[in-house]
C-alpha cells in the first residue's frame, strides 16, 4: 500500500489545527474520529464531541461522530461548547472527548483539542502521534471498517452543569456591586458569560455585565479573538473607560483564556493575575489542612509569582512553557493552581485543566471583596517591569543564542536550559529568556527588570546581539 496521506501539517504538539478544506477536511476528520476510538481503546465507551462557533464545527463534529461510531464508540454530542466546557464534561463524566476549535486563529482555521477521560490532555508525546498514524492508514486504505455493533449518537447540554459547578468554586454572591465589561470577541464566551456570570440560567449576581461582541460568529467580524495581541484589546479598553466600569474581561475564541483590564483601561498582566489567584488558592488549601500548597508557573512568568508563593507559605514549581507541561506537572505535584504568561490558568479542582472563566471569577472575587480599584490591587502583584514577548526573525538560531551566551555568561550570571536559555544575574535586577519558536525561524525574548530603564538596557543589548 502506497502512503499518500500525511496529516503532519495539521497535527501539532498539543492539538490539531489547520485550514478548513485544505489541511483539515471532512474526510480527514472522519478518519481521526475512528483512529481516536481505536488508539484509546474506546469501543463500547461513550465519547464527547462538541465544537465552537466556527462555521465548519457542526459538519466536523458530525464527521468525527461518523468515524467514531463506525469503530464502536457511543458519541454524546455536546454541540456548541467552550473548550473548558469539554474539560468539565470529560471530568464529571469521566469520558474522553474532542472539541472542534482553532482557539484564537483566524476564521479560515479549525482544529481539534482532544482529551482522555478525566480531562487528561493528549499531546504528541501522549497519544496524538498514534492517532495521526492510524488516521493516515485509514485514509490510505480508503475505508474505515465498521464493527459488528456500531455506536450510537445522543445529544447532551452541559452548560447548566458547567455553570453550577463554576459557581460552586467561587462565591460571587456577596461581592460589592461591580460593573464588568466582557469582550467575547464573537467567540464562545458570548454563550458562557450570560450562563455563569449573568442570570440566564442561575440567580443574578451583584454584577452589571456590559456585553461586547457576544454574538457567536466564527468569521470574527469585529476583531480577531486573540487578546494576546494588544490591538485586539482596544475596543474593550475604550468601553471600560466609557462605561465607568470596574473591570474589563476579554476571552479568546474558545474561552479557555481570559485577559483582564483595569478601570483605567490598562491591562493587568497574566503574571499579576497568576499571583492574585495563587494567593487565594494557597489560602483555601491551607484552610483545608494542606501545609505547603504547590503552585506551578512557567519559566517566563514574572519572578513576582514564586516570590509571593513562598511568602504565602506555598511551594513554587517552575516548568517549561506549554500547557501539556503545566498539566503534567500539576498532576505529578498535586498542585493546587498553575498559571502561564499566555493567560492560561489551571486548577486542581478543575481536573488540572485550564479555564478562563474560573480565573475571571477569582479576579472578580478578589476585586469585589475590597473597596479599592483594580489598578491599585494589580500593582500589589506586579512589582517588576516586563518586556512581553519580543520576536526576532533569525536564520541561524544557535549562533544568535551563542552570541548572547558569550556576552552574558560571566561570573555572577546563572544560565539554565530548562526551556531555551535563561540568564539570571546574582544581583537580581533583571533576567531574560531566549527561546526558539517550534514552527518558525523566530527567537523569542522575554525579559524583566526592577525598573523601566534597566529593562530597556537589557532588551536593547540582547536584541543587538541576536539580530546581527
């Protein structure tokens, strides 16, 4: 048999993502559905299938279900869901599942995020490659064999249970009244926000929600659903100031990440949000008898995070960048919470999975429990100055990193290679990390310093070296 199908263009390290009609099609999705069942030995089991608001998601959900049922799995269609709704359903029902989403990518993209039962993630190192290989075989053979007893298809709405569960995790009922602008970016937060924070399904909270782009529209007519890019926050920032709101919240397309804006329209860094939630989760765990709760942070999160965790009696654990690493270490360490610079937030009480909505609720609870504005509260958790991610197009990545090492690898500068190369001087006034992109000829710089002038000096010095 000649091998003609190659799905490597869409199978990534942590999920499947491609251009609809080109690298991800109904035919390939059907084969992946069958391979998902076979690779994870799910014949006779129930699997969960849902999707976001992208135009191709319903068709892809049906195609995946067709392949899965041919191989003997019973498919439970969840229809429109956010990614963290899939994690909720997978955790509560102890079932494997998939959601069709391309997160923050443009409208022409779609993809699959998959999970084992209990919301245990699938990555290229934990099953995705096997699913890819088997799907390619089915495609090359031109048929998916049907088992003697094909599976069934049913439909289930998990939004009410998801909403009740999140409300049980953070009590927002006794807050001072807050005006909250939420930018759903025409993504799935337009469905989940009224259900969790509003009164669509549950009793009203002391929150006045000002909706921005709640209409579900996978063509993203207003702006891309990627709040990591500053230009995509401009509408929210303006709306917060215009409405005199206490806080702004932006979600990405599949609503598993959230970004926070203060009452002045200024972003609150994900590191500050991580520190804020870490303090709350440490306090809760200690109240439950846990002596030294573990908090996970990736290596380019502000050093304010591990400093706060240690002060509060927790144990900070540093990990590589990437949600599969965070989730794995969360499980290994029994960590109560984990945060990333990219605004992914992970909770032990949410099956170690990431959820933007639960993170937003923690910030609302912290803000609403005191009288001061968010700008003041945020400053408590953000004592340092950060460069953000600065990308440089570099043809010879090892040579560029080598120049930086030759310049900075001196007495008193600690160099480690947990993920890329991190430089930390013993005087503690700055640090920086250089990481190569996995997919593009880019070198990513993240730096932090005690004041803006020092930060600018470090960034300029590093960029001059790597961009030669």
